[in-house]
C-alpha cells in the first residue's frame, strides 16, 4: 500500500470513529427517533436508525424507511425549472405572469422566475399583498415554490408528479415519490409529541398535496439512500449542465434562518456563509423534521430524517439534534480540509 493510500485509510478510520462518538451521543441525548447517515461519495462513513416508523405497531425504522422530507423538496422543484430552461422552454429572467394567470395583475406582474427560486419575490401567500417590492428583500414563500411547480407543468405539458418522477429516474432514485401518488410500503407515519405520549398526523402522506403545503414546496417522500444518490448525481453534474449547476448553487440572496442562523440562498438550496463550503436545506411538515447537507470539497453527504416532533416545545427544540449534527459535520469537514492543505 502506497503512502497516499495509507493516509486515506487513516483519515477514513478517523472520520468513522469521530462520527460514531459524536453522533451516537446526539441519538442518546435526545432519544432521537429517525435515521442519520454520512457518506463520502458512495462510501458509508456512519449510519444509524433508532425508534419506530409506526409507534402503535412498533415497526422499527430501517434502511428502507420512507420519510416526508418537507422543504428539502424545494431543490427538486428548482432543478425541474432549470431543466426546462436548458431545453429553451423558459428563461429564469421571464416574468411568472407569462405562464400563470394568477400573476397577471398589478401586484404580482413584475415577479420573475429567478425571484421565485430564491424567495425574493415578496410573495407570501397567493392573493395577499407583497411583503416588499419584488427583488428587494428575502421572504420564504411556499406558495412561490408551488407556483414554480405550476410553471414547470405549463411549459412541459406534464403534471408535477410526472416531471419529478422523471427526475428521480434520471438521478437513479428508486424509492422516492410524492404525497399525491405514493403507493409503496415502508412509509414512516408522522407523529406529534414524544415516544411516551404521541398522536399521529392524520391523512399522511396525502395531506402534503393540499393547499396548506403543496407538493412542489414540501411534498416529496424519500429515503436516506435516495437522497445520497441525489446529492451525488446533482453535484457531480449528472442532472444539470455545469453553467446551470453554478446558477443553482450560487448565492443570490441572504437568509436569516430562525434556527440555523445567517446563510446564503441559491435556488431552493441554502449555502454556508463561512467555512466549510456546504449546500443544505432543512425541511418540516408536521411531525417530519429533516436536513440534507452536501459538502462539495469532500463530496460528503449528511442526511437526517425523522418522523416525530414535539411541537409544544417549539421548532428550535425539534431541530436541536439536526443543528448539533450539522455543527459536528462542519467541524469534521474543516479538520479534513486543513489536513488536505498540509498534505
């Protein structure tokens, strides 16, 4: 074994030990009900499942469990819009009113696709007044992303479900679906409360397609493995052309997240403002907190999926495990990059 191979093997062993010690402690501290995995490209560095996908039936979470991923869905919608752009069917500088009647009024007439993609449109909910002049600030809008799904439908002539299933096939994802069409098994029912006292979120996953959420904004179902496949496919250039991928991950505005702090925002993706470089997005629909992170410099994915949330304690409490794991992953990434510089 040559010197570089020995170094790589030693670093991988260090990563595995570090992750096991640190993330195991998060599971223990919060009795975390869900699944957490870390991959370097396709190499699994850490993986652990704990708790139940079905609390009443005592069905344990395993590697096949399908979770609702909330707003992690937004990056798929952004990708669909950018793929239509690559085919010449739209331009992100176009006004949404070109494609959707709902935008053909004085209030919404100047909103562009770009502004919907990075939440700078000023839109909150359809029918309401804009929060600010389009393009002048940031306001996170689920309705804005549902509009993007409708634009993709309008220019493709296909439903959002058809479009996103095609995208999943292109990426190589075999166990992902939407709340509208899911007919598989292994779905993690969503719960509110805690392991001792819980109530099931009704009508899941069908409720994800309702007016309150919307599939393009937060209605995709996926697994740890499929999200790893997606990260690798997306950021290695298998989905979008290089110049389009650059637009997808480029910071075009800034977000002040109530839980994760200050960050950059691209198209349906958040970006670390400092080191290490990372692309990520959190997701939350009732009972289903999630976080998907990708570190491009080391091709590392960190994926956290869960199916219970104690809403009485608030979102900050719900996302404490996710925040701690992100800090652990950021710390490890910085250590690895420093080692890389030295060698």
